[in-house]
């Protein structure tokens, strides 16, 4: 398997790029039996970078015949003669692989053709039913008969009495109703055509699954997406769905399925999406409704005039810096036009969403009135917490594992004032409800009294709401530990939350990620009136920044097209300096005023790095879920450095008196998350040091291994190792961790391969070779949790070390003696305060959360 051929540089840096592939002149080939691989061309990978105008404009003004030949295979001098194979479907040269792979993913996740067809048909019938019910309830029901206002001399009211005869239906319908029905019929016709189109497309996908992948619908649920993906790559090698590459990598497929989603993740991290805004009489609101996401997707990616001219290519105008102002003005006008259209259609969309959500939740609320008191991950939280190149089922599985911890964390907060009021409301509503129930049991005629049933329903609702405001008397107060468990699964939280999980400010901010369903429904229902103004006054002023973003952070990948450069997960180019591993000697000897290259790159005006370790964490998660991926050299060095650094700290903790380091803190936090996690932490604790681990430690800290070679000849730990074991056992046994919330999803929705990841941090710490078949899925999940905690601890340690060097340099600087003193750095966690929140790098200017003030 070949690694991806990518050029991360701008046009004038192509010759210096270590990833640039040597170009070959076009070769004329005539073939009748060989595969289409002889007809493939080399696509130029050009990074659209506005930092060098001259080089880019010159490249655009002077036509490159070699590039033209590469971009257009028909003009490359290659003659292709295909010999059809009888009895076998051909899937070579699929033009729109983005849509093809996206439909393949949906096909697998939606469990096959029959389920998809049934869902499409029922969605159309659902819309028709809503229109029919509204017209019927408005014009054809005799409500005076239904409510008993008309007397029938003791006769029973029948169904025919409350419905107008069909002969009168035409006279009862007015012009306005006919207009609404006519518009609904047009929309229904469009939906029917769309349904037929989708069914034909998925029928083609079914043929591909059956003939090319050899997967029948009856066996589809027995395959994970990872297994489907591996079969797709084999089909590419045989039939060349993409003619620009010999083979497709896992990252190529992810790029095509998640091309625009990766852009949204980067825009969220760069604080370019309209998620925070002020509303009159309400104040600051944090919301990202589905309607807003639909409009943003239409404006930036799919609509006419959007930066993308098709599913895989940015418009050529974005390669010229002189067009920047014109492109920003054009984008601003597009946003304004879409906003005005939303404003015009707001009443219709509002009525439809109100009806849709009412019908969807009516039966649920009737059986479970407390359903609106449950919580769900908001659209804002899902996009903020999403990795690059993370599919929907992978994100859902990760957030589902954090659901119980997040729910317990927010439920652990309560207002004493509201609790007192809620208890009294619960007492009063319960007394009145009991009184009416007793009377109803004594005589059924009580229920027939006007509004009695309504009063009982209101009292029940008040009781349910009041019950949610009363805190649990048996609740254990452990917000820091719960926040640590949340971080282990969601992987991204602002660093300002460290050791602040018990505060109301952090609770309120986290509530934006994990909101009540009632709040979610209200935001969705009223979003048609809010979205137009947010687009005009919040999103539209960022048009220039959006243009610069697409110019700066778009690269062309051979065989894939234009993608977000952050989605390449290049730790060398987009890595955060606080998350990069450098030797301790370099950190100690580097002057405080001298910054490494990656830190200088971070301070570049274009801000090429991301906050919170987004690049590093995405790379780590992607390699765990796709262990066969042939990653670039820099990525291998980074991951190997993390694992070797952890092994070195483990050896140091077991063999010296210095037992406080990021790994031990991470193991303690990891072990307090539940029984399964504690068992894995104890496995690391009980494992004997191996020669390979000692060799790694010697390469990192030569003095440690030299001391070990003079240690006891018998196996086991030195004396300091028993102290480490006792310390870790005390922390793990004394903790009151929440129960494990591993949610076992279906096999088709499993993350990664069934056999589990090949190389993990846990295996390296235990000193064993990767083993297959022993709870492999859980090992992969647990390894990612421990890796997330460990990387956050490392980043926190490096920020503190850098701040200490800066403070020392400031103390030694010449100048007046009355320099204002610098604020003291945050105190590092001690052994007695290990059960604290471990948070990510977001610094003072956390994207999307902004500047948080207490």
C-alpha cells in the first residue's frame, strides 16, 4: 500500500516540499487487456496559499501544459481501450466518487436497500399525511358536535355526526386552503421525484455491494464499515473507480465522505461559525440549529455562487489574491440573499417545524412526560467535539459513552432556592392531583366535568418538572472526577475548566454542549425567525475571513481533489506546539526568548495551528480505528514518540522516587472511570518491566537504565517500584468512580476493525505484543481514553514549563525595578489532588467559547 502523495506547500514551495512527487512526462500507451492503471495520470497537488502572491499569480497566468495534461486524462496522450468483461459489472472511472462513497456509507449504516426504500416512501407519506390532517381538522370536523354543545335528546353521538358529509367538503374549502394544497402538491411532487432519484441511486449501490463487494443485504449487518472499506480498496485495485490513483487509502475514502464536514470542524475551531450571538431581552445565546447548519452548508459548499464549484474542487478564483475583496463581496451578497429568502419563508418553516415536532413527540410525552427533561448533545457540541475524519457512527459511539458521565455531572448541580420552591410545588400539585383521582375513582362523571382532564394533565406536568429540580439525596458530589471521565471520551474541553468543574460557570458552559431536549426543541422551532438575522449580522461580516480561510487552508490531494489542509492531520505543519514532544534537554537548554520552529509557525498571522490539540487527537483516533493506514513519516514519529515517552515515564515512576508525572496522573484518572478501566490500570501496574521498555527508557534517559543495570539481579521492581504500586492502588481503590457506561452498539456501527487496533499505548505500557480477540473493541476505546488523558497532561506540563521559563527570563531582564509583577502560574496538581479535571489546550482565546470571565 502506498502512502498518499500530497503537497502541503504553496506553488512556489513545491520544489522544497518533502512530500512532492517527481513528475514524469506523459507516455503514450495503447492497451487492450491491461487495467486502467496504465492510463492514470499524475495530478498536480497545489496548496492555495495567499502568503505568496507572485508565485501563485504567475503560476495561474502562465499555463502549465504538464498540469493540464495531468488534470485532463483525455488530453494526456493516453489512449485507453477497454475490453468489457462478460458477466461482470464494471465500476471503473466513477465521476463523482464523493457522492458514491457517501451513499455507500449511508447504505451500510441504514442496513440495506429495503430499509432505505421504506424510509424514503414513508417520509413522503408522512408529509402527505400532515397536509391531509391539517385540512381535515380545519374544515371537515364539527367541533360543536365534538364538544357536546349540541343536544341529541339522549342519543349517543356517532362519528358521522362530528364529520361533515363528503358532499359538503368542496363548499367548505376556501381559496387560501386551495392555494396551500396546491403549493403542498408541488412540494410533494418534488419529493416524489427526489425519492425516485434516491431509490435508483441506492439500487446502483446495492448492485455494487452485491457484485463488486460480494456482500448481500441479508449479511450486511455482519460487516463493519471498516471491513466494507477494505473491500472497496480491493475493488479500486481491480477496477479503478478512481483513475487518478493506483490505490485508495483509508484517508482518501474518509476525505470524500467527510470533505465538507472537515471544513466545518476547522471553521468551528477557528471561531468562524455563528454560534454565539446576542438577542434582545435575552442576552448572549449559544446555539447552532439544524436550519443554520443547512444554510451554512448551502452557502459555503453546495449553493450557486458558493466557494466550491462542485463536490471536489474549489473555484479557480480563490487561487488569486487580487480577487480576495471581490470574492468576499460576492460571498457577502450570497449570505444576504440566503438570509432574505429565509426571512421570507420563516412563517412557513416555523409552522411546519412546530407541527413536525408536535407530531413526533406527542406520543412520547403522553407516555413519558419527563422526556423533555432528558438531555442530548447539541449540534454545537457535536461539531465542537468532532475529530477530523470522524464518521457519524464513530462520533455517536464516542458521545454515547460520555452520555452517562455528562448527565451525572450536570445533575449534580442544583439551586437551593429552586429546590425549596420545587418541593412545595410538588407537594401542592400532588395533593390536588390525588384529590381529583380519588373523586374520579368514586364517580366516572367527575372526568366528564369541563377541563378536569386538562387540569390533571397540567398538574402531572408541573410535578414532573418540579421533580427534576429536587436534588438526589443519595448523590455523591464528585464533579472533577466526572469531568475527567467526560474528557476521556469527548477528548476536547477548554483548559480553563481545569480544576474548575465544581463552579457554576463551567457547568453553564458545559450545558451548551449538553442541553435539555426541551431547550433543543425550542431552539429548533424558533430558529426560522433567528437564522436570517444571525446570517446578516453575525455571519455576513466574516465573509473576508472565510475567503482567507478557504485560500489558506485548502490543499489539492492527488486522486481526491481539494480538501481542508487540517484534515490531512499533518502534525508537522498544523501541530500545536504545546502538544509536540521534544526532548527534555532541548526544553531545558533553549533560551526563553528563542522559540522552536513550530511555535513561530503558530504565531504566524495565518494561525496555522489549531486549539485544543485537534490535529494530534484526530491523528491518534484515526490510526486506532484504521491501523492499516500507511501514515506519513512525521505522523509515525509523533505517535511513536508519544508511546515511547509514556513508557519512559512508567519506567521512571517504577524505578525512582520521582513518581509524579503525566502518565501516573493519567493512570489514576483513567482507573477511576469504572471497573473495566480500573482493571486495565491495574494491569499496567502489575506488569513487569521488559527489556524493550528499559531500552526505550535508556534512549530517553540514559541515567535511569544505567542505574537499573546495577540494580537487583532478581526479577521485579526496585524498592521505589513498591511505593509506586502502593500509591496507585490507594488512588484506584479509594476512588468512587461512576459505573462504566460502555454502550454496546451493533456490529455494523462498530468503530474500527473487529480485531482491534494493532499498536496501542496500553500494550506498550503492559510490555506485551498486540493480542487479537481479547475484548478488542473495548481495548481500542480504552486506549483512546488513556491517550487523551495523557496528551492533555503532557500539554499542561509543557505550558507550565514554558511559562516558568518566560517568568525566569522576565525576572532577569534589565529595566526599572518597578516592573509590574506577573501573575503567578497555576499550581501543579499534587499527589493529594489527583482527582481533578484534566482539560485540553484552549488557552485564553478558546475558539467558540471565547473569553470566559468569572
